C-alpha cells in the first residue's frame, strides 16, 4: 500500500498513557462483531457500526473522545457537509473509533454508545452525546447518571441499558480502540484516517470541510 501521511492543524490533547488489552475466548465481554473488519492498516472491528454504504470505496476512520471540544466543533461544523456530499451519496463511509482519554467520564461515555448499539441506537446516542457536550471536562455532564438519562430520552429499554453500562460490558472494547489509536500514532483528538483503495492519509485536528474535500475529490 502506498501510505501517505497528511498531518495538519492542532490536536486536542496529547496521550500520556498506554493501554494494554488482551481479548480472549473466555472474556465476559460479548460483542457480535466482525473481528476481521479492517480499514487500511486499522482494525475497526471494535469501533462503531459503519455509517453510510458499507461498500463505499473510501472510508473515514475518526478517532475521537466525547468530551473533546474540537471533536464537538468538527461534529457540528464539518461533518454535516461531509455527510451531505460524500456519505449520503454513497461515495464514502465513516467509522468512529474511541480514543477515550481526556477525563474519567470519557471511557464510560464510549461504553454507553455500545450499550445503545445493543438496541440498534448507536448513531442516535453518539450524536446525542456531541449535541449535549458541555464546556468543562468531567463536570458531570457525561457521568453514569447522565448517560442513563440520555438513553431514557431516546426511548431505550432502561433495564437492558443500565445493566450493560453498570457491568462494564464494553470496557475492553473501548480499551481495544484506544490501543488502535496508540498503535497508529494518534496522539490527540480528533484524528482521521482517510482510506482509499491504494492510499491512507492522516488528518490531524478539527479541520474544515475544504481540507477533507481536497483529499476526497481525487479519490472518488
């Protein structure tokens, strides 16, 4: 693969710790996933469901944290145009992979999205977190009680959701995703890999739509 690295902008923060994860057949965590799913050099098997056409020739892999303010900016200011011009038209799909490291509530927020996925509501819950993000990290907006309140607002089965969240069912899944970020040199959020048939480019930070368009148009 002709791997190109495209690095621009300012990252949200720098990772200061590593994560070690072993997934074994005896793990109490049960996930119904395609463990062979990869995009470029990245294992996305433990990431989000694919947003858009699974057969699209280009994939954007987004590494993010639900408490990251630049991720919030990208979600509100750049993602809508990418969705309209590339994802909704079937040219590109997107996978979100957790880099949950900014605060104590970040891993639990990531786990909550997969508890919502158990009820086919991953993207609804994902979007709600970025709509509801508050300005201060770990001020309580993403603690367990608020995460449960978000689930309630989406009409999820609360007994199933609370059992999932309280048990830490998806803690190893989130750790696996953080390790993928570390393995691929992602040191802050958001970070994006744009992966086509013969190239893989990295975009650092909450770049505007024009930056993504410059990369995507020659690839589609």
